[in-house]
C-alpha cells in the first residue's frame, strides 16, 4: 500500500482484512506510517518502494494524484502489478506510459474507478441493458459537497473521474467531446464548481455532470432518463439506492413550424418502485477483484486503458477551459492539470 492518506487508510482497512495477504504500508511521512502500524499491527512498514519492492507482488497506489504516474511506472518497472487510484495520472502522456509499461511487461494495471463496483450502479446498468427504460435520452449526475478542497487540482479532476467513468460504463463507450462551464469562487487557482456535457458516439445519449466543492448539501446522484421510464440512483440512501419511475412525456404532434405545442403535451405518471440492491462496500469489491486478477491473470473490469480514456476526457476539459467551452477528446494528447478557468 503506497500512501496512507484519506484513501490509503481505507485501502489498508480493506486489504488487512482479506485472507492470504501480507500487507506493507509504504509512507514517507513518519507520523502517518507510525499511525498505520499502530492501528494495524499485522502490517509491515517502509518509507520507500525501493526498500521493499523485491518482496512484493503488487501495489495499491493512493498517493497525491501528481505522483500516480511516476510511482506507478516505478512499480511496473520493478515487476509489480498495480492498482492506481483515480485519476490514473495527471496527464495523458503519463497515463499512456503506464498502459504501455503494463502491456510490455504483461502485468496487471487497474484503475480505481470504484463506482463501477457499486452494486446499485451495476443494477442500474442491468436495467438500462434490459430495455426497461427504453431509449436513453440523457444521463445527469451530481457530485456535490462542502469541500474537500484540493491544492493541486480543480474540482473536475478531483470529482468528475467518478462520473465520467460511470456514464461511460452505463453507455458502454467513452466520450468523444466535452463541453465545460466552470467557476472559481474560493482561492485564486482552481475552479470549485463545474458543469460538464459529455457527447458520445452518433446516436448515443449525452451525459451532464455537475461537480462542486461549494454546496451546502452532500449529493451523490445519477439520473437516467429514457423514453419509457426513468431511474435515479442515490448512493447516499441506506434503503432506496435505486428507484425506477414509470413516468414520461407522450410524443405530441409537431406544429408546422417544428415547434411543440405545449398544450398538446401529455404527461404520463405511474408507479415508483425501489429495486433491491444487495449492497457490499464498493472498495471491498474493487480491491478483492484486483487481488483475484493478480492471482489468476484475469483482465480487470477497470483496466489501465479505461483510466487512460478518462484522463483523456479530463485533459479535454482543460483544453475546453482554455478555449472557452468545447474540446474534442481525441486531440488532448499532452493535457496537464490547468489553472485557467472559464467563468459562468
């Protein structure tokens, strides 16, 4: 386990409880390393990967994002399988280098797109795939809270990787174009509120993403609107994580001008049902899956290539901010975390 910060602590909690593992925490802050070993006496400790790489099989990397690329590359070059927290790296170049290194060595490279291991999100994907919602018209997500502000990236790079990966998972493809509206309210460098529109292949539904560090309410919501039914996934609900709404709008006759006569719109309302979700902590599912992939050679459900695809979208948001609105994902080969923002 490389890094014992917020996410590192959660990973160690999970890994220390999995059978057949010998866990070593690698942390260059003495106080944090001491805390880890006091809380989990069974884990070993080291201040650098070089000290212990020869006795390890795999690493989970939860350092600050700017170190994901260099540390991941060091691990792969040392012959270690790697699970890297999101984002896979802070530039397309570094993310691509990780993917290339894993492919060259035959090692497992997995990215921590944790919500793809969330049982409610998986149930939502099954609902979409079954056709129950009909044709998906659009996806809308909200990931809001008061904090936690980050010093080395904007709110898009911090929170939107989750929603970009969720939308891509639900639709079965990655975005080709991204539009961004962002605003900086606190501090001088990074946007803390942003709205994204993701456009996918021709005929696919768009996804709209709202992320914020500056909101009075904690919100973790995914809405999928189909032409037959609609679904809402609320990750903060203890009892109703997935609701299906049998509601919609009947297609009206179009006026000669092509405009819809609002008086002729028919609204359909039906039952609201809550779907059973056998919830297991997504981080436990994710980390267990990584260990299984290391042991069996199975390809991860969230491989390095998925992490690279999301980083391409994130880099495109920087380009969109710099250019004033929209960027093609394919053109962002050298994107870095940007400080330039677009005011609403």
